């Protein structure tokens, strides 16, 4: 079974530039999550999708972050414009039930 | 105070030692996960617990619902066990709440 795929793995951008991350969840998983993990901290939920609908985006900084899952399968997370404090690992995860979750390898973002 | 607290924050061990990582939480939960994160960033789910004890190879996870406490044990530790171990609880709102992790280094 293929895992959760994320790209790019690493990205370095200057502040005020934009960046987009892509995630392809495990086939059949209706729930998709984007987490932000700053170095030394635990992951923080940015947004949760159930199919193509948003379940929770309460911690998404909507002035600069956006995410979509138009067909209920893969998803993109965009940051525009980026700030220095956005440097983090962006983790995508998917699940098919309340007690399972599978994570991708993460996309490392450095904003300089 | 964080809703999920882990201890210790950092742990070093010699190969072969028995290791214990603790997790305490302050919210009602439906399940608790132990996760392993290697330096590359990816996270692997080790255990999902709602009661009792689970064992997988050299790893053992226990949970005490009344005391709101869980432990992850590693027997006969090995350098390849070096990673960050994260405790995460699924609260009553179905949201995962993560601890800040325990960084384990096992030296040969």
C-alpha cells in the first residue's frame, strides 16, 4: 500500500515570496490533515478536510495561508506571502477512521 | 500548561538499556497514539491505545485511563531507536493533541 506522498521535500524561499506544497493521501482515506511543526515543538493542526469539505481551519492563518482539496483526493497548501516564522516542517496526514492516522515524510520550508 | 506533557524532554542511553518515556494528559480522550519521528521528518505511528497494554517487538506501550498517564518502553535499546517519540491524544472533539516529544539518543 502506497503511503502519504508529499512534495517538495525541501524548499528555501525568501520572505514575502510564495510557496505551495502538495499532498496525495492514501487511496480511500476521506480525512486529510495539514500540520505545521516548528523545530522543537509538536505538530499543530492547520486544516482538516473530510473529502473536499473543511472540518477545522481554526488555526490556519487565513491572511497568508490557504489550502484546497477540490476533488476530495489530493490537496495543496499555499503560503503567500511567507514570513520568517513560517519556517517549519509541513506534515500531511490522512485517515479512514477516528483511530488511525498516517503521516507523510513532510515538506521542510526555510524562509530567509 | 500543555494538555499533553511528556517526560523526559531529552534522553540518552547506552545500547541495551531499558528505556521509559512518559506521557500525562489533562483532557478526556478516546485514544492515545505513540508516534516516532526520525530526523528526516516523517512520522510513523507505533501504537494506538484506548486501554491496557500493547507490545510490538521491543516496544511496549501502556495506558492508565484513571491516572491519565501512558508510558512507552523500549527493551534492549539500539542506536536505530534514536528518534523523537511523540505522544498524541485524540480528545473528545476528535482532534489530535500532540506533546512536544522526547528526543532519544542511543549510543553504541
